[in-house]
C-alpha cells in the first residue's frame, strides 16, 4: 500500500468515526433537524503559469439534511448533502495547444460536523466560535476525474433576534487537510493517475434570516489547491489524442467558487 493511500484512508476513517459519534450523540439528544434546497453559480478554474487552462462555469443544485444539538455543553452541527449540475467547459487538451469548448457534469456529496461554543452578549445577540471537519467527494465527467477532499473549518457565527425574525451569519477559514484526484487518461492512450493537489486556505460565509420553521440565506464556499507533484503515466496504445509530456501528469493550480441561495425548513 502506498503511503499516500494509507494516509488518505486513515484521515477518511477518522472523519467517518467523528460523523458516526456525532450521529450517535444526536440520536440520543433533542435537537433541531432541517432539510434544505440550494441553487447557485459555480466556477472551477485551473491555471498554468498564471494563465487559464480550464474554466468551468454554470449552475449547481444541492439538497441536504442538517442537525443541530448539544453535547457536553458544546453546540453540535452536522450535515449531509448531495449536489451536482451541468456546466460549460472552456479548456484545452493535455498539451495546452488545442482549445476545447464543451460541457461537463458534476455530481458530489458532502458530510460535515462541527462543534461550537455559544457566547451570549445580550438577551438577543450571541456569537459562536466553532471548528469543524468534513469530507467532500465529486466527479467531473468531461475530464474523467473523481476527487476526494478532507478539510477543516474554523469560523465564527452570530445570531440576533429582530422581532419575530432571527438574523444569522457565519464566516471563516476552510483548509483542505488532504486531497486526492483520480484521473482517467485512457481516452488519450495512457494509464490512470492519482495526483495530490497541495492544500491552500480559502473562505466560507453564510448570512440569512429565519422566521418560524423557514430560513433563507445566501452562501459562499471556496476551495483552493496548489499544483500537485508530477506523477508517472505509461502509454497503453497508439490511440491518437493528447500527449502527456515526458510521461508525467499533474494537477495544476485550481480553485472553486460557489455562490448559492438556500431555503431550509426545520422541524
């Protein structure tokens, strides 16, 4: 087993255990469960030497279930989400010599758990610093890729009561702990590769208003990755297609941005 595979599986196992423990705690305690739908505009941008290599843009849609409760005097929040969409693809072949305009589809999941500590300021205003960990999986059909990223979040949330409404907001830092990208190069006549993009910090934010069981909010989530190390690939056949120079492949600098509108119902 490769060291990278072992590290990824260990981190993923740790996240799964945390989610299971959080779920067990949630099942044993009262709390708030909500379901939500979201829709937004997504961009994925890959750069080579500072110039755009691949850019994907379009609408993404998501649905999920979230739970808020309390464990050991701390506020527990957890969620599970599915998301996807069809995007415009504006890029190049692997040699960066032939321009390609097409479309691509995304399909993914997200699981996340966080713990926070509520700090009341007044009877209607409070702040809550929190830390979280999560796992995100997605596939990109046009480029034959499937991604797994384990990440951590550190942020602060706030709530203020305004009459019958509650205005809420949160923001913070998102940092991938470990990311791997499996790429199929069979259509170009090469063996598959697994790259490990470098971790770079990004940001997340949400702000909205809640009245009764309904909540409406706007969200932003970014993810950034540095260029991966080069990994070897071997020629499988003489199929015409893109050439991997010197039999080396890598994931270039990449970043994702999602701005979305979310509607949630609590019960």
